[in-house]
C-alpha cells in the first residue's frame, strides 16, 4: 500500500520530499500492544480546533502498530500566514482518548507510545486524586537538549454548558539560569494538584482528568526542521469518568459592565465563550451598581503573550489599591499553545490571584497585568 502511494505521488509530479509518514503504537495499561484501537487524523488550519477537517481513519494492527502517510499540502501550510496543526488520536474502547497535536512534521516521525488510561478521579476536600497516566522516563537520545527528561503532567478540567471554566495541573513553568548565567532555560516544576473553590464559582460543572507528556524523539530532519536531531512531541490524554459538582463561590462581578466592551459585558456574564479583543490589552475596568470589596480575582480562558515573565496583577478599587506578585512560577496549561487569528502564538491561561487583603468597597475596579491578553473568556471577582 505504501509503495503504491509512493508511485502515485511520483506519477503526479510529487517527489519523495513531499511524503510525510507518521507512525506509533497503541498499548494497554500493562504496556502490551493493543490492536483494533480506532484512530483518526484531523487537520486544523490556523491551529484552532473549531476549524478541524478529518483526514484519515484507521485502526491499530498487530502489536498496536499504526502508520499514516500524508502529502505536503495536507500537513504543511504553503504560506507562513496560516499554520496547520495535525492531530493524531486514538480512541480506546474503555473511553480513554490519547492524541498528539503537531504543528510541524519531519518526513518520518515515530510518535511516543499511546497508552490506555483510567484515572479513577476523586476529590478529597477539593484536592483531586487520580491514577497516573504513565511514568516519566529518561530521554537519553535527547540528553543535552530540552527536555533532558520526560515531564508528565496531570490535571483536571472544569467544564460548564458554555465552555471550559478552569484547568489546573500539577506543574508550573519557571525560567532558570544555566551555564554561569549565559543560558535561560524553561523548566517544568512539580507542585500539588489543587482545585480552589473559586475555580468552580457557582457553576454546575463536570470535572474530568487529563494528562500531558512532554518529551522528544530523534528524527532524520527534513520538512521545517532542517538538520537531524531531537524533535519535541507532546502526548495528551483524556480519561473517561466525570464528576458532577455545583460550585459554592458566587462571583461578585456577575453582571458588571466593562469599559470598551458592549453590554451585557461578555467577560462578566457567566458565559465562558472566548472573546477575542480588537487590540491586545493588559488593562480591564469593571463597573458595578453596588460597592464591591475584592479579595480574589480569576482570569478564565485567557490567551496571553507567549513570553514567560514575572507575573503580577495590580488591582485598584477607588482610592484603595494593591499589587499581587505570586511566587512559584506560572501554572502550566494542558493545552498551552494557541494561535490567535493574526497568526501570533499565544499561551492559554487560567489564573487565580488571591489578594494580601480585602480591598475597600468600590463601584469601579481597575485591573492591570504584566501579561498582554489577546482574548479572554471571563473575569471573576470574589468578595
């Protein structure tokens, strides 16, 4: 079959440099090859999931092996203005889904193994408890490059009928200085997995477990990669099983008005549909019919600048003001990368800032962050 496809491409004027092959394996929880797992490949122009197109469907064979062939126009943008993401996904019979989302492809790529996962998610006093997806492994073939060791993140997602309300993981991102101050390297540092009550607000929600493996494989180069070398590949999991909950922390911001946005304000209406701004901004002014005394601020579904910088939030309530400078790094998102319509790379963000004290009541609340927002789903203020 592959030889026939190769000959067909050659007869149509396509050379071997126009053929891309992606392979992998589907494994059981015990690490054995699992055949007959349904597989699909989708292409996302602009790397925004709402624009997905189905490319291939198949099932894993003996030993769980699978392979897909693509021509260049299917997986690579012919201009730099519209990036293409290719998603290879396995849907296990027990309900687990495993996938890799690739924005660039080498000519031949062997994906890290897809493994079945049952998280058995529970909540103990607001603290998620779950079974790990896979264990981390040392990446000997990538030693000396990022990452030197696999990182496996686990997290929970909180969804309402209108969208994603929250995402929490057990890792944060930090910049550390290496080599006597000459190299700045991004590291993933483990932290306890927590689900604060403000994350649920007063929504009716479904909480699910997800995971991400950040690793790399050795490739022969080609495509957009150039020379042979390590190629970073993220593997994502979604476990079956859902917890249905009702939040108990109503947001004082619900129904507030927003400067420069129409009424009702889409950032305070309780709907979690994302809002893309006409111009990037780091300032928000909220106005209320009654005085609000702020103790915490949550940003939901943010699309921010991709740089990793010292993050802080300034809050002004009338004549009272404070600045929050959280320590410990920036929470990493399970799906951290996104492209905004102008093609710029953005970072997904769900962030809770707890103030050092409750501010005096005020009808106008001004927020200013060190991060630039291209878009946002909701701002929640808590008293």
